[in-house]
């Protein structure tokens, strides 16, 4: 996972069928952000490589801070 232009890029091993890749992405982000899995949701781009993800309870700057910390710790 890392920065990719204005967004982020993540590699997911799950196949893009029946929502498996979206669920894997949500789980990866929840773990990296230190939040419960049910607080992360793909809200746009469910069938696209480009997605919009919502994290309940965190503002965008905090999401960025936590993702950057997870990358450097990783």
C-alpha cells in the first residue's frame, strides 16, 4: 500500500468476483487504520479499479496520518 498520485494504491490478492476484492480491501484498510472492519466501506467504484472508501468516525487528515504511519511501520 502506498501513495499513488492524489490517492492510494493497495494490492489485494482476492479475486474481483462477488465482492471478494472489495471486502479484502476494506479489511486491509481497517487493519492499517486500527478501526473495526464494519467502519470501513467501499462507497463508489465497487466494480472499478478506482474506488472511494468511507471510514466512519475518522476525518480525512487522520486517515492519511494513520495510513502513512502504517506504511512506515510496515
